């Protein structure tokens, strides 16, 4: 195997020949050196180029793979969060997802149990001034009676934990802003929502959002702009 002089690049056929060459040509200048200190590196320029490229590309590949892994991780976490919260992408024209509702009298019902009558499912936050005002307007202006005359149920549901803010209990909300009209009416239901139900029907955390559901359980309309603001169109649909 040939080898080269580190100092003049002269090619020799053996280590002993290289050592003789060094002693003859370079020893007086470089002093005593061993054979490994005399040899030129055996790495070729092509090999050296490959090493340099690898040193640049391999970290880039690792960073890319790591990024993909991180994105995949967060993607899976998002999917997990959606699964935990029961997000179902509720849409008009589709069957309303069945959810549990705990009524103020302690009764637990499901949305499916209300089939056979039109339902206005109104999710609210009890501390929200517009929700409080809307409840008063619905009661004082005869809208609740109109819903009743059409055979519809108004189901007012407090969003889970009032979306993290302190508000009066849903029973207090009903009696304070709905007055005597809401007392002991089987067509006016008030209750609270589970975490899954809240994030199924209100994933963007609107302070209020309603759904009009026909007697077959199909969603025919929805809006987060206020039930009172759209009450006339709601009355036409039920």
C-alpha cells in the first residue's frame, strides 16, 4: 500500500521508504518524527468532500425528521383533545349529536329523549349580560308563549362551568330573568352541560349559541348572534 509524505506529498511504496525519505529531505528542518507524524492523511479529496457534505446534510435531515415528529406529536395531541372534549363538528342538516343534560330539578335527560317535538337548544353563560337581557325579552314579549303554541321546547343549557367564569346557577338565572313565566313549565327546560356537550356544540366558546332541531332530531338552523336577534326566524322554523 503506497503512502505519501506529509510535507512534500511525495508518494512512497512503504512506510520504511517514507521514513528514509523524511530522514533525507526533512529531518534537519522538522526534527525527529515518528512514521504517523510523517504520513499524509490517507483520506482522498473525494472522501473528504463526502465527509463535509455528510456533516452538513445529516444534521439537516435529523432536524427535519425531528420537526415532523414534533408536528405529528402535536397533531396527535390535538386529535386527543378533540376526542376528550367530544368535538363532533355539528352541522345544519345533520342529526344533532346526543348529549346528556342535567335539569335544575335534578333529572338527567338526553337530547334524543326529546324527539317528537321541535327543540330550540340554547346554550348560554349565565353571567353574560346579553343572555340575561335575552331571557327577559323572551319572557316579557310573549316569545316563549309563541314557542309553546307551536309545540316547541325551549331547552336553555348553561355551558360547562360557565366557560370558566362565575355566574349565577341556571335556576337563579331562569327565575331572576324569566320571572314567573318560567316556573313549572314542562315546555321550558333549564339545565347544565357536560364538558363533552359544551365542546361538541360550542367548540369556539361563544357566550351563547342556539340550535333549532326538528322533531326528527335534525338541525335546521344555528347561530351565535343571539336567540332574541333571530327569534322571528326561529319561530317560523319550529
